[in-house]
C-alpha cells in the first residue's frame, strides 16, 4: 500500500484515478477546489483525506502541505481548459490562470514534495498532461503552452532524478469525457471521447510495474 496524492480529484480523471487506486488498496489523499465533491469522492473511495483549496493560492498550498506530510506517489492531474479560439480572444487574466493552474502550481507542488520522495523505494510522480503536450492543435495556444511546459518539466525532472530511486512518468491523453470543456463554456458533446476510467486503468498499470520495469510515458490517441 502506498500513500497517493491526487490533484484535481473532485471529478473527471482525478476522481477515476482516486477510485481505482483506492480499490487497489492504496491510501489516497485528494486535492481539489470543491469540498462537497471531494467529500463525495472520498466516500466512494471508502475513506480518504480531503483538502479543498485553490492550487494557485500559495499560502493555502503551503499550509496544506505542512498538514499532510510526505507521500509515496504524486499524481499531478489538476488542470483547466480555455475556450478554443485565437490568442486575441483570451483575456490576460485567463492566460495567467491557465498557465498558473496547469503548469506553475504543479511545479511548485512537486518541488515541495520531491525531497521527501527521493531515495524512497516505490516512490513515483505521474503527470497527467494531455496530448496537447505533444501535438499542436489550433485554438489552444495557451493551453498547449502550459502542456508543452509540463512535458519539458517532466522530461528534465526524470533526468535530474535518475539516480534518486524515484520514478517519473507522464500520460498524454486524448480528449476525455469530463466536465472540463463545459466549465470553460464549450458546447460540444464529449460522449465519444476517452473515458476517465480507462485512463485510471493506465495510471494503475504504470504504478503496478516492478521496480526494474518502469513506463516513462503513455500516449493515448483517439
């Protein structure tokens, strides 16, 4: 059993990962902004630690990290979408929000937890990034910038920690059937997109590999 911290765990991919890993016997800790949703996920997991706050709130993040102590596995999953369109359609505030949520906050969270995870058998960091971290798609300039940034961060972090017994992985998933697009104001149907439960299976499989057989990344294209 490992202690697993999952960000963006109140719904979508994060919720599915939490349920799957709890089912596998891991102790899950859930980060998200919606307390009521997190509590519901925790109940579905059969119990979990829940911390509701905005990852972009530095003081709240630091205070929460002091409360939870160390973890064995970090799943950086939190992320938001901006409505598809040219760069000029985005407000300055939206640009900053997307970059901070999808990139900066996750780098800072990783930085805070990394020292306690190094040289700890079975420790791992998996970044759930998006295929937008490897494929340029129109109308996604700032979202893609945040995801390309996470890809670069992940690759260099893996290189920097290659002698520290910590495994670094990434999932580059295709569009997923979650509320992320709806929250940003998009009106298209997501029913035909990849299911969150299937991506949770991917993460569980990565974590189940033996020490000598780590999967650095998985690309899910649909």
